[in-house]
C-alpha cells in the first residue's frame, strides 16, 4: 500500500515539475524575446 502511494506521489511530483518547467520556460522566453526586441529598438534610436 505504501509503495503504491509513493509511486503516485512520484508521478504527481513529475507532473507538477513538468508544469512548472513549462510555465517558467514560457516566461523566460517572453522576457528574453522582449529584452532582445527592446535592445534592438534602442540601438536603432541611438544610432
């Protein structure tokens, strides 16, 4: 019984981890993309 619940907890943990990785990955990509865009715009303005 304990073994089964541990396995389920492991699966749940993996699912939660995957969700967080996706969420943080998406946020990171958005921030990185915006940073590159803004940097490009600023470079065009100052040059």
